[in-house]
C-alpha cells in the first residue's frame, strides 16, 4: 500500500467531530479572535506613539522661523524604535490572526456551505501542528515591511517632507542649493552628510517595504490553502 493510500485509509477511518468537539473548536476560535484583538490594539498603540512624537517634533521645529530642524531628525530614531517594536508585536498578532482565519475558511465555511467539515483534507492536522510547535509565520523583515506599507509609509513621508520644507522656508525662502546644504549642517556634521544620511534612511525603509510587497505577492501566488497558514 502506498503512502497516499495509507493516508486516505486513515482519513476515511477518522471519526467525525462530535458535538462536544465542535463546541470546543468554537470556543478555541473565540479565544484566537480575542488574542488577535488584544495584539491588534497593541499595534495601534505603537502607531499612535509614532504619530504623537512626530507631531511634537513638528510643533517644536515649526514653532518659529529660527527654530532648529534637528527635532525632525531626532524623532526619526523614536519612529524606528516604535517600528521595530510594532513589527515584533505584529509577528505575535499574525499567529493568532492566521489561526482564526484558518478556522474560518476550513471549519466554519464548509460547515455553513456544505455541512461537511472535510476532515479528509487534513486541515485540522495543520492547525494541531501549529499548536504543538508554535512558531512565527512571518520573518522580522517581512513584518517590518508590512507595517511600513500599512502605516509607517505615511509617517516617514510626513517626516521627510516636513524636514525638507523646514530647510526650504525657514528662516527665509531658500535661494540656492548651497544655502540648503548650509541649513542642514548639524554641529560638526556637514549638510551633505546629513542629507545623504536622510536619503539613505528613506531609501532603506522604502526598499524594505517594496521587498516585502514582492515577497508577499510571491507567497500568495504559491500558497496552497490546504497546507499553509500565515
């Protein structure tokens, strides 16, 4: 007997879920929804922190024409810190969200449409394996890229535009490229270095977002819904 025939025989011999087991799965689904909601709230919290700190930096830098643009640079450190924290939280959130979605598509949907849970497709084994050996479904870089695409793209865009606008209009309208470079000077660091670092900063996070979008698209095209989660 081949392996596929053995698996089919085991699937045919599998007892259907009892009412108590169906009820237990329903409670399990509720628990995963609750946990994903909690972690979703934590994601929103770090995003709010980033928005608030950027708002404070904007208020300080634009409080007067003579105010320094330095707060708009320093806030970038806080924004990246919050982004790293949010990416870590997202990896946890994604685990619970994926489990809940898995039960929606493989448990509730077949039950509502056909009245058959299709246990022969082994979707329950995938779910059980995820509980026995829990692990993140996405990597750190993917999580960072997703959070940039969802929220932080706009935060980083506003920060960059605000900094460029500050150099362009305060204390008076800029009249030459050299004048803009002089305004970008920070202590011993020349404006060329500061602006070059800023360009690298923007390109780096933009590149991560682009890479994660490509990776997610490739992953979605190759995903087999009956054997994968996340």
